[in-house]
C-alpha cells in the first residue's frame, strides 16, 4: 500500500525527464531531417509518410516532457512537474490526445502505404487517392474529437480541497499523503471512461497485423507477377518498418497496458515503478529515432558519408 512513509521525492524522475528533453529533442529532429534528406529515399513518396510519423512522435514526446506527469496509481490522480504545469490539464489532455492519435494513425499510414504498393491493379483492396485521404481523415479526426470530448467533460479537480480526493482518502486512509500535494489533480474514475485509449491501441494493432499478414501473403503468392528481386526488396522494406516502428511502439503500449491493469485491478505499486513506466513511455520517440537510424542501411550510409566528408574537408583546410 502507498502511504506517507514510502512516498518518494520525484527529483530524480523530473531531472531525467528534463535531460531527455534536452538531449532527445535535437536527436529526434535530426532523425526527421535524415528521413527527408537521404538521397536513396528521395525517389519514394514513402519517406513523407515516415517523416509524418516522426513529426507526430516528436510532438508527443515534447508534450510528455513539458508536462512531466507523476501518477499516483491506482487512483486517477497525478501532478504536473514540467514547465507546462501552469496550463490546465484539460487543455494539455486535448493536445496530448491529438498528438498520440496522430502518431498512431501515421503508424497505420506507413504500413498501409507498403500494403497498397503490393496490391495488383485489379485488386478490390486497392484504393484511389481520394479514398485513402478520406479514410485517413476518419482515423485522424474521429478518435481526436472523441478523446477531446472526454478531456473536456472529465470530472477533474485540483488540490487538497478536492471533494473527489476527500472521498478517495475516506475509502483508503493510506492515501492521506495526497493532501500535502498542492499540484495534484484527480479525476473521479467512476463516470470516466479511462479505457478508451486502450481501444484505440488495440484497433491500430489489429489493423497493422492484418496489413502485415496480407502483405506477406501477397509476397508469398507464386502466381504473382512480381520478380523474386522485387519481392526480396519489399520483404526488406517490411522488416525495417516492423523493427523501426513496431518495436519502439511497445515502449508506448506496454507501460499503458500495465497502467490499465493497475487501475482496473486496483493494484498498488511503489512510486518508483510507476515513474519508471512513465519514463519508458516518455522516451518512445527517442528510442524510435535510434532504432530507425540503426536498422535502416540507407540512413547509416548517408550519415557515415556526411561524417567522412566533413573529416576530409577538415583535413584539406588544415595548414600543411
């Protein structure tokens, strides 16, 4: 059980978030630049889909570090320790919803693009550009509006004078330490649908799995008109995409699932473990950037070429 005696000072958690903000943000922007500028990727419109994903991921991580939320699970309570703590959480939840939905929808967009390239011209699953734009708008707008409505109508109260906090502490007196947290916000969990985010995560995961399954079915079709070389190229693209995006997405999804289970089952965790889960989520974009630059051969070659070019120019400019 949490209690005033084992509540931990969040200084290390806050410092780690600030360091990741200062170090990770330039690195993530650098990765976005590499995605756009790499010569071998310029001939393909896919780079713009991947750049769009990276753009949303950067925004998601920026707001995460700006808020630097510390949660007190399994209650729906938390404090904002970041530089955005003067902004009302309803506003931040709205922006956060937009950025997370944008990142998940752009992930689906990357896999959908690769799938569409593989489809035969006569396939019923092959979509026109107008249809693709329409479906994309639905995936971006509908969840965003849904979550914004939830954020705007959620019963959020601030500080030790909160009626929700009094009722929560009355049910469990060990939570009395929360009365000392002036920056605390709490949501009444009874009327609030906290699990909608999980629904979106499952929906995106299910669609990505289907696109992968059908794409590999097409690549293994012996009646396909694609050459073996073309099939090997597409398999390589999919492997890079899976490693570059899906694995880092686990840093966002796995902690979120753990949080959902904690709230649903009313499981008490040490504060350091909750902060660790939050920290893993906040590092999602930095991990994604590192993974993309590591597993994509064209990015590695482009960076290495730039480094070697700079070293050669430096040697030429040195006085003999």
